[in-house]
C-alpha cells in the first residue's frame, strides 16, 4: 500500500495532525513525533514529569525517552510537543518569559542533540494558546536561552488555540485512515448496558460458576472447559460476530471461560495473532494441566523441568511468553485486535463487578499491542480497583510502568502513513 502524504506547512497544521498520529487528544502529555527524513515515522506519548522534578531527574527522564525513540529504525529528527493544563500567560515587559515545562523541554533538546537527532521544532499546547519553545532559544553560541544576542529579552509568542482548530489538514487524510478524535478517557469508555441486562448476565454466569466455583485456574477447570466448550473455536467464532447480537447466555459463557487465567491468555493471544496461535496456546495449557495432575508440581516447576529435559513445548519461536511481553517482531493483526476490543468492552460492561478484572486485563493488553499504553493504563487501574491482588493486572502494571513497548512497535510497516 502506498504511503499517505499529508502536508503540514505551518506549526498549527502540524499540531492539528498530532492527535491523528497518536489516536486521541493528548492531555498532560509529552508527544515525541519522530521523523525519518522529511516524513513522520512514529509518535510516542509519555506522561509529563511530576511537579517539582529537579534538573537531574529531568535529564534522566529525557535520556530514557530518547532511548526509546532510538529504537525506531532510521529516525533522525523529532518534534516534541507538550500538552499541558497550565497557561502560557501574558508577556511581561522587560523580562524573559518561559513556557510551561520549559526546563523539561530543554533537557529533551539537549539529549536529542547528544543522540544526533535534529529538533525540527518544539511546541507547547497550553490552556490559553500554543507557542514554540524555539522562539525562546537564540541558538547555540548566541547567548543563553531566553535572551537575544544583544541581551534584550525574548518572549514567547502566544498564538490562539483557534489556529489549530481552524486547520483543515486532517481533511487531507483519506476517510478510511482518518480517526475520530476524542480524549483518552473517551477512548476507554464502555458501552451503556441497563441494570436489568447486567443482572440477568450475572445470574447466568453464576450458573456456570456453580459447576466448579472453587476450581479457578487449576487443571480440572481447563480440562472441563475443553471437554464442554472448545475455547479456540469459541474465540474464533465470537470474533466474527457483531457483539451487540450476542445473547445473555453467550456473554455469560465467554465470561466464564475468561475467568481461568490459562483460557484468558489463550483467547487474548488468539484475538491478536490468529487461530493457530490460539490452538498452540490451548494445547500447551492442556499439556501442563495433565502434567500438574500427574505430578502435583506447580506450573513453574514443570516448565523448568521440561526445559532441563530439552522437551519444553515453549521452545518454538516466538514463545507464548515472548508474545505476551512483546518480545517478538511478529506484529498482531490490528483488525482482529480492534474486533477483540469491541467485544471485550461489551463483556466488561455486562459483567458483574467481580468478573471484570479478566476481560479488563485482556482489554489492557490488546490496547497496549496497538501502542495505546495510556488507554491500557486506565483498564489496569480499573481492574486493580476491583481486585488489588489480581496477578495479570499487577504484571501489566509493571510492564507499562517500566515504559516497555512491544518490539513490533518499532518495525517499519509497509503501509506507513507520513506527514511532510
């Protein structure tokens, strides 16, 4: 597929396009827009540093963020954009002014220069307007930042936010590629489900749970589910359906399947990578379920024993664990992921509170595979509000908290869109 080239001749045009690049309207964020030559090749969103962060902490954060940017193949330039609830304010006669997060942006600029990146511009979108940090910087060797070469004060030029709203640059994006932009919270919203429907779903789920309410993730539940209802076939079938047409019984059955961690992870990976991966994961689950029953050993001990014996099922490449942690360049199918997200949003909305952490974690992981780590964080926080000890949520929190991105995020897609 040919690249989509979108011209952004002015800074306000560029700012109008940034939400299209990240998929939502950033708030309290730093977005690093990466360039390969004259074309964008990625956009990474990060939280702003905590209030009161010192110079050393800002340098450390800047180094970490630029290190992430270095993983994008061929990147040679960037434009950092700060989105803040602070105001730029009015110019003060006779005094140099700084922009919100000015110290942080100077740390970003310094680290970018050390890494060999060209900073094409550095922009701030504040509550009362937008401006360029480079307007404050006379350049290397021309006086300290904030002062013109002759010592006269240089002030930020505050432009109205209406400049960005008036830009028509997004209209140049083909309709099939153009995103409906909302806030981060809007992107994580669930469909509305009335109380009566949720109560009916809870009663039906309780019927399934009475089959083995205390079984949880142990081997008998995996075997029982595999005998009663094939999770691989079920996941593949439901992914092709309109979620709104699912019956209460079908929703309850899916929620029941997802309560077992092994089946939850199998369905999650299958939504992203296809039926073959789902079958491989399911077969692996059944293998270890039988071994647990036969030996009485836990899963970790069995995997270690199999590795030592050279017969681990996980020796194929990439392993299931690699895929879950993003340690593979194998890219998920975005269409399947989006269908899975639509399905899981409905399941969470219909589920009783106690049954929500599993599909919430699946939602978080699928969002993360698409580079939507901020949306994933909302789902993880919601799961931990329900069950602070839920293992999958704690694992995902650790992965996202470390800033880890999946390796496939740095692969160059064939149909890469670009700005110019």
